[in-house]
């Protein structure tokens, strides 16, 4: 037991310097996003301060970093009247509505000049107010009805990203800031997963999680929730002043220690606002937090004053919303789809719902492990998600809404398409139909894969058409495509003579392909584009690959025993041998492989891509690097030749810096590709 000794001037100084150091590290970590010390070092210093304060409780101050752990529970939240009302925002759902907003702003201000705006993500969290007096955090409140909110001072204190004490000088004696408390997506997923394991309540989305965590009467619970905060404005200010524009004000707030959203930006016109909307929209899914739109705010505060507000929303700001990416719907049924390699994928048939900008009625459940892990049943209400071009998926079940009649699904013992037995590998989550090409589903998927853009790229031969051709028994194998006759095509619904000729022509054109594409098109299990390319480079000819042993195939870089076994098994199967013969006989050919080491200037080089490239897709960059003989991998090591960093690079850039790996920007990559094609 430590005896409580009175503090000397020395211990007071020590406590103060520890607090200052911890505050500085906290600021660097949260507000600047550039940590100065390791987490372990930070924790050790915090422990030192805790020890000191335990021995000398009179040294504890309300703004000490040790006080973020949460105070004792309240019976109820007190009320706080907002000295400046907390307004809400009007919404715009289309470009036209945003143009109308900008026009109204200019009309009211009587100007035809473009307006300067602050463009910011609209965070999907909870609006809060935080008041500082003499630089110390004194009061926190929820928005409530905009006039009166709840006193959540103790809860806000637990959020590490909110300074308890302001840095620097020049802040008003009383300063109220406003911002959004949120739970970063990844931390939300982790939190929910842990809650599910414990049998605790899971939250529907990060927004509910943030709200639920913040409105805890026991702030010790809030302290354990991974909350974060971005400040986006100010409220009441007394004895002091702020700059005349929003942008400058935000800069001051940042210097005083507040964490701002790194994506916020000052733009010079409405057109730039709309570009911002597109740009953020394209990266929406990669952002570490959920947003439901962007906000445009007139930057100049004098103009804001002249514009004023109507009802509860200012005339000087508008929220430009994105289509919701997550919605709630009901699972009507769960069926199994059979893929190219026989894999059975459980698919949820949904009550149609508008999400991610389209109406969806199906969502993938991936595999049985996933169905069991998420405990998805027929009749359940679920959160479904569709972001960008990704396949809609079931994110989670709303257990509290489960009806007594909800039904569990079991893996069928027989293929729902051909009736062959279904087997499930002990090691793998996938269950497969054992029917092979005798299964109509596997046959049709094989042909779809063969004709796909990244494979033989048969233009005009879409999935629907392949399904028709397969159902009518005209095409049973990819090789049958070259026997197709115009009249056979014309028998099909909605197929005229012209379209039929066009399709026959593109089937003919697809004969001239490349060896990697051809290998990929075969659809050998686990042979994706990169493996197909590696095999082609290594063996150069189909004949060489066909006569290679499993061991020889394993010599190919990045090809392991499982893939090698699949390749050998495929090539030895008599039916596949016949398919290959028929394809060659039909005239499918490719130019001879030129060895990468002789051809490409990037031979032997390994590149890693991170962040978004503006001029090309990631796939295009990858293809260009591979064409030049280089390799693209997913993680940075000392062996990496270059890391190509686009905008918003991830942790890979940091790792490259740490390891001293050369870093290229997009222009650098283009130059490298140009120079290596010259050499
Ligand atoms: S400004 C008068 N900026 O949206 C200005 N709000 O509907 C009002 N929100 O309650 C707030 N991100 O919870 C502003 N960058 C942002 C925001 C933002 C999210 C929320 C906030 C507010 C609601 C307004």
C-alpha cells in the first residue's frame, strides 16, 4: 500500500510536465494524425501519471489525461440550453437541387460571382457541443431539439480525440465548438463482433453505436467505446474573437488542438462543390468512417450573417446526400446458387429494397460458415449493403426483430440443379456439387467465365444469352461456340439477323487471344489472372504446361501445391483434354510468349500499389506493370522495389518509408513504365 504523502513542489512539477507531454502526444496522434511516440510509450507515461496521482490525489485536475476513464454513473442527464441554437441542414438529393441552392445564395447576396464554400463530408454520427472556458473543457451537450440538449460532459471527456485543455494562445475566454461524434467503421465492426461473442447487443450501424455509447449514464461504459470526434464549427463565443472565414476559423481550431476531418476543403465555386461530391463519393467506401453525404457551407462569415436562416436550417449551407448504402429489409427465402467450380453459394431472396442507388432483391450470403456466423434465417429482418459495384450482401441480422417463425437453412445434401451429391471439405468453408459438367449450372457458368471480358472477351455474348443458348441445348461447352450457326442464334427470343451476325463475328474475333487469357478462361480452380499469367510466362506453350509434373508447376513463383494439384488434375482429365483439342482445332491461337526477363524493363521488380490513382484504375496499372515484366504484390517488404502511392495512401506508404523503399507517385509510375518500355 502506498502511503499518501503531501505533494512537494517537485511532484507538482512532475505531474504537470507529464500531463503536458501526454497532451502533446495526444494532439499529435489525434489532431495531426502523426504519432510522436508508440502506444506503449504513451501508456507507460499515462501509468506514471496515474501512479503519481494515486499517491497525491490533490494533484488531480479535471483536465488531466487520467480523467478520461469516466465518472460514476448519473441518475439522469441534466439539461443544457444552447446559447446559440444548434441548427440542422437542408438536404439536396440531386445536382439540380444543389444548383438551386447556389443560385438562391447568389440572388440573396445580389452577386453573380462564384461563391467560396467549405466542402466537407457529412458524417453519420451524433452532433455535439463542447464548451471551453479559459482553455479548459467545461461542458458537453447533445444537440437535443436544437434549443436544449442533454449534459454529456462526463461522456465527452472520455473521447481521447477531444482536447481537455486547449493548446497555444489566442482562443476566446469562452469557446463553444461543435462537431460530430462517430465510431470509425473498422472499430465498429470489431466492437460488434466482440459484443456478439459476449452475447451482448449488437448495433445496427456505426451511427446507432455512437449515439448509444454517448448517451450512457455511466460514463465508464462510454470510456470503453471506440469513439472519435471531428469538429466542424463553433457556437457561442465570449471575450475574444475568431477569424472572418470558416476556413481560417477551422485552422485556428486545429492549432488549438481540435481534430478536424482531413477531407474538408475550401472550394472556389459550385462546380468545385460538385466535383468534390463525385470525388468523395468514389472514395466513400474506403473512408474509415460512415458518411451519408457532403456539406457545402458558405465560407465567409459576413455572408453567412447576411443570409441568415429559415426555421431550423441556415440558408448558407446544404447537405448533398449520397444514396443510402445500407437498408433494412426482410429475407423471404434462402436459396443455393451453383457456380463454375460447383461451389454452392447461399443467396438471400429479399423483399425488394432501394439501396446504393438501385433496387435489390438478392444478396449473397457467401458460404455456410457465414450463414452460421451471422445466424441468418428465413424471415429475419436484416441490414443489407450495396456499395459501388460490389455485390449486395447481408451485413447483419436484427435479432430483436426475429419472428418466432424464422427458419434456419441447412446445406442441401444434393445439388439443387443436378441432384449430384454435395460435399463439404473439412478445411474449407465451401460446399460443392460433385456433378462437374453434368451439372447444367456448372456448364453454363464455365461458358460465362470463358467468354467474359477478362477471359476471351467475346463481345455481345452476355450472361443472359449464354443462359438461353445453354438452356436450349445448343451450347454445352465453350468449344461449341465455334460451331454456332446464325439460324440457331436467330431462333432465340429478341435476336435479329443483324445481331446474330454481329455475335458470330465477335466469336470469330475472340479466337486471337493471349496465352495468359486463354489459361485464365479455362476456369481452372484457383487459377486467377495473376496465376494464369505466371504459368504462361514460365511454360511459354500449352504443350509444355500439359506435360509438366505437379512438382514442375510448383516451381512457378507464387504457385503452391494446391494450385499445382488443381492444374494437373484439370489438364489430365480426358474431357478437358478433348475441350483443349477442340478449341485449338477451332483456331483459338495466341502469339508466342516473349520472356519477361528479355522483354520487360520491369523484370524482377516488385511493385506495391496504395491509394487511389487518378488517371487509371488499379487493374490497369497492374496490367501495365505486368506487361512490362514486373510483379504487383499486396504487401510491402524490404524486397519491394517501388511503392506507388496515389491519393490517400494507406499504411503501406508508412511501411515503405520505414523500410526505405523507393516511393513513386502516379507520374513517377508512368515515367517508369515509359522508360521500361524503351529499354
Ligand atoms: S454543420 C448549421 N457539418 O448533420 C450547420 N453538420 O442536419 C449544422 N453533420 O446535426 C451543422 N457532418 O449532426 C455540419 N460537416 C458537417 C456535418 C454535419 C455531419 C450532421 C450534424 C447535424 C446534421 C445537420
